[in-house]
C-alpha cells in the first residue's frame, strides 16, 4: 500500500540536478549528532544512517516527529522538511520521498557512496481549507545518507582481446584511459586496441579481478556482458561474472582493425565500436583558418598507421591564445559541407596539454584544444591507437635553413634539423662559390625571411671546425664541398666537419669504413652522392664519412630509406646503384635510393 503524504499547502518540491560542483569528499564530515531537538512543545529525534543501497521503497524515514500541540481541532496539520534552500513534503511519521533525498545529496556531493551529513529542519502547518499558517519549526537536526552508487575502481583493463587471456590479466597492459578526475565525478573509461585476426573475444577487469586471476586463478570477478557469452553487440550493460549465468565474454566479429570500448561504471553500461586509423590528419584553426583547407597536415613515419599510430604537427605561435581541433579527410571534407561534429576534440579541459580525445559527436560540445601562445612553437602529437594527445610548447623550430653563395643567396632550400626541437640542429650542407662572391652563408629560422636571422654574431659560444667568422656572414674555410654541421642555438655554438669522402660499409666488406672501392662521388647538379658499383647486400650496411665511424648514417626508427639518421641502424636493402641525398634540400629527411 502506497504511503500518502498529507499537504494542505501548495509546495513545489524541486529536485536538484547533478552538477559539476562537487564537495571535497576527501574532507571528513565531522559533525555533532544530537539525538533529539525541540519542535515547539514537541520534538524531532534522529534516525540512523540511511543507506540507499539497501532501500527499495518509494519513501524513506528521515526522522521521528513528536508533533507540537494543536489548539484548534478544525485545523489539519501537515509537515515539510527543509534541506538547505530546498523544501520537501514529509508526513507525520517522518517519511519523505527517497528520490528527493538521494537527488539532493547527489546535487551537493556527487554519487560517491560514502556517508553525507545534511542539516535539516521540520515545520508544521495548519490549514482549515481556506487558511494555512506555519505554527512551528524545529531546531536543526542531522540526516545522514549514503547515495546508491556502484563501487567504481580506479583502473580497468582489457583481458584477452589480441593478447593471451592469462598473460593480459597479469600484465594489465591494455589499460583503459581516464580523465584523472574522481571516478564518481567522471565514471567513464575508454580504451582502443588492435582487433584479432578472427573474432576478438575479451572481458574487462579491475585490479581486484586481475589480481584474483594471477594469484588464485579466480576468473569470476571479471566483468562480462549481461546479454550472454559472445552476444555483446554494440552496447549493453555489464556485471561481474559471479552475477552472470555464464562467462559473458564480449565478442567483436572479424573485419575491423581497431576496437574501442567505452564503459560508464556509474550505470554499468558499455559501448563497443570498430575503428580504423586514417592515413592523413590535419589541424584546423590554430595559426590557420577554420575551414576545409588541408594545408596543416600532420607528419607520419613510413610505417603503416597500425604499426605506428602517432601523427605529429608542429606549428608556430601567433603570440596569443590559439584554439584548434583536428580531423581526418572525412572530418575536414564534412566541414566544407557545414558539418563540424566529425572533428576530434579533447575529452578534458581545452587547455590541458595532454589527455584523451574523441569525435565531437561523442562529446557534449566542441571541446576544442587551446594553448596560451606563450611558446614560439607547439608540437601536437596524437596517438590514434590510444586516442590520446600531447601538446609540447617549444621555443625552437624543427628546421633552420642554409642560404648563401652556393645558391646565389636566393634559395634557402638546404636545411638542418632539430628532431627534438631542443635547439640542437644537425645535418649536411653543400658549400660552394660559383659566382666568386666568397664561400659564405647564413641560416634563416624561416625559409626566405631575414627576420631573426642566424649569422656569425649569433654564436657567442664560438664557431669551430671548418667554419669561421666571416664578418656578418659565416665562412666555409675548407673550400667547396659537403660539411657536416652541428648548430646549437641553446648554447650558441657552431661546428662543422668537411666531408672529404662518403663510403659504403657493411657485412659485404667486413665493416671496413675506409674501403676505397666503395667510395661515392658527389653530384652537384642532383645534390647527391652516387655509386654505381656498390657491393652491398641485405645482410646490413651503412654510410660512413672520412673513412671513419665518427660520422655515419643508417636507418631511423621507421627502418626506411626515406629517413636516415646519424648512428642509425643497418640498412638491409640490396642493390648496385645507390644515391644518397644528405642536405634535406628536396625532403625534410636525409634519404637514399637503391637500385
């Protein structure tokens, strides 16, 4: 039988919505707890802790009311309870709406299931049908309640999936990403991982579940789908296996490359998406326009996007606050058609320098990224496998550009690179004096711009090796040829080593860096070293300079001929005609061709 609450007055009980204004739940709630307070010539006595995890009724007892004496029997009494600035109906037995009370607690403290203490007063009203008057209000007493909410762990993991079930439970390698906020403020976790070659089967575990597997071979604490083993679908609810009738393992059919799993542990819901990584990504906004231009393209290695899911774009600051997003071809093309919700935005605060991201249509707004513009440059790196990003403020650009007598002071095409953007630039430049102007040059921070140029006066730490101070210019003192250059703008130093010969060295010649039979010839027209009688094999080889190992070139991290680095790995491509392009004139990387 439903309990009725008598009210002789018109009261609007406002239900408080859950907001982002949460109290500090690490601050202990230390309050006095009187057992009884006065209520006119009656009293209010308190009840014990109200735990909503154990309440199923529509109404809950919040106090015991001993009503004040009414002198006129023609007036009917009714009662209200005030919590903060809100007032709710209550009956003579001290029963109020369970939903009203829990919603009020959540509005103040969030859903974390710990004891919350509320200040309350009860008022009595008398009504004869025409007139209503308040006759008494109690002293303040306390209501202690615990919101109904599931236990939420700090960490969750994929168990199974592309990895061995037992091993993945022990390693906890496939960890869900999270905002870092309190888990009761943000109960959403997500992870992206590679699909298996066939159907992908997996479960979800927290630390307790994974440790139970590793220590006791107990698999019952994993989370599975309530739909039944292998019937996960795209969305549903999850629960511990010990509450399910079977394992409840999730299953994603074969066909996709990546799987994204999002769980909301407040309502134990999940969503599963099959994803692919695009070949291209672009910045929109920032130093550029908010349009469908694809000028601001991210860089990427020569590996497949599934082997290397990291894309990077470095851009110059405008000196003030900069807002931007990014997207793939689909998203940028959609912008041209007036649709903006396919762009990617941050799941956290716009000014966070690292975090996770998602499509705008999965977010509650644009969630554009923002930097304050205090650095000269910013490097924006996104990992499309983990859907995480990192923004690094930089005060050095990636390249500086060589300009001088070699090209008639007209073209700043050769360049040195600072891979870590730490101000240390290295590489090779071809110095010549075809017009008899003197074998001199400078460097530019921006190709073609003389603003903030790098000249001999820049190097307060000194110029050494085969370069020298040529007045305002820098001078190549060892004549026409290739020079290996180390330019350190952090310490304002410059050093150069003239390259007198470039050799091939490898397994085929006993790794002899001074093998004259494997010397290359400089082609000034193509800006490359050439050899047509190479003896290299797929067993491994490299380039060495000046018959020594001090300067050498091999594979970079991408193991590609299009990205050679100093002291790199062995090259494994066989051929007889090899061309080495060391000056970065036609590419941002040092590269070679093998035929």
